[in-house]
């Protein structure tokens, strides 16, 4: 997921694919729970609109701690991706409801390989097509494409991005792709994919397909295309063998970094005497008064919920 707000940490790598973030590129680290990224993306998309017409709030944000990481562009949008199986999660539909209702600049890319782990799409998606279902949702731009074709994918994405930047609402790209590997151990694709399906996926491999396209267009030669091999752009921070051979941590290490080694919250430095003023109030009244004071002080504060007054 990408959003228009920069963080402060460097590239973070985790053990699962796509679970990393890059603040310089405005990439937010994705949640491990499948489908929750859609709700998070709605919040990020709403944040991109917050500073429109609020120059004071933007100035306050830049002066606040970590304000140097505040980023705002009028035409920024949020990108979020997921598989066809994730569209069966409630978070996906909740996010669509809010995104379309508020015309948020949010671009959904659904990579449909035909299976949610091992369940075929026609079983777990009504009508067997998320784009056909989404086409009935107001304000949602829906486009379907061959996700293994870079040229077609670029054209469809370009149109969807423009739709979002014009603040006309969110866009949903339904890309048909392949998954030439098992999604998790011990599931094997041979248990749910026929030999014919696996052969068809191999023919649709985007790397070999695009190499052939470049040869046909005269951009590359056949000999050069044979040398094309996918290369990993991410290197493991520690080889598994080295990690497995590492010494086990001591039992006492569970107390390390649990509390500050320098600050004692029970010390006299934190002692303070209450300064009472005005008539006594209930907790509900105090919460309302505190929120009113804070909202008057800082225009960045927004309250969400039912019956908010």
C-alpha cells in the first residue's frame, strides 16, 4: 500500500513477501492479516484529502515532531493490492463502501490467478468475477486486463490513475495473472490444478511472453531474450543456515528493552500536583471538554464515529 505520508524508518524487511515498507517511496508496511490492507488504504486515502483547504493544519503538521516527513501533493492517490481470494473478506467490501461514498482517490489492483490458495474463483466469488460484481457499485471505475501483458496493464493503470486523480472516485483494476508456485507448504498445485492448467499458465508466463514480444517488435534479438532470467531484488539479511546455527538467547534477555534503562517513571521527576479549577464534571463531560480544547488548538484532529457532535 502506498500513501501520501512519509515515515522515518528505513526499509523494513519481514519474513513474508510484500511485508515491508519504504518511507522515501511512501510505501506503508502491509498488515499480515489478509484483507486488512484495504481498510488501512481507505484511511490513507482519506488522509490525502485532509490538507486540502487546510493550510493551517498543514503548517502545524510540518512543525510537529517528525514534521519533516509530512508529504502532501494535490494529485496524490493511494495504491493497494490484493489477490482474488482477499476480495471475499469483509474488509474489502467495507473499504469499497467508504471509498465510493467519499469519492476517495484509491486505486485497487486485484491480482486474480483463479485460486484463493486452492479454492477456484468461481466457488468463492459470486459470479466468478470481481469486476462484474464491482461494475454495479456507484462511482467505482472498473477495468479488466491481462495482468501478464505489460503494455495492456500499463494502459489500463494509466486510465485508472487519472480517474482517481480527478477525484471522481476509486478505481478497481481486475488483472488476470498466473501463480506458478504453491502459496504455502504443504499445499501443492498438483492437487488442485490439472496438467492442462499448469501448461496454460506456463504459456502465459509474463517474462517469456514479453521477451517474445520484444523480438517480434525488433527491440531485442532472440539470442538476447534467451539470457533473460528473473533476478531477486531483495537479499536476505541473514541466511537461514546462519540463523539456525545461532546461539539461543538467554532467559534473562526477556527483560531487555522492556523498560527504559535511563528513565524511571516512578521517580520524583514525574511528580505533579493537580491544579483544580471550575465546577466538578463527570468523565463524559471532561472527555467532551478535552476534545473541544484539543480540536480548537490543533486543526489536524478529526473525530470519526456514530452520532459525533
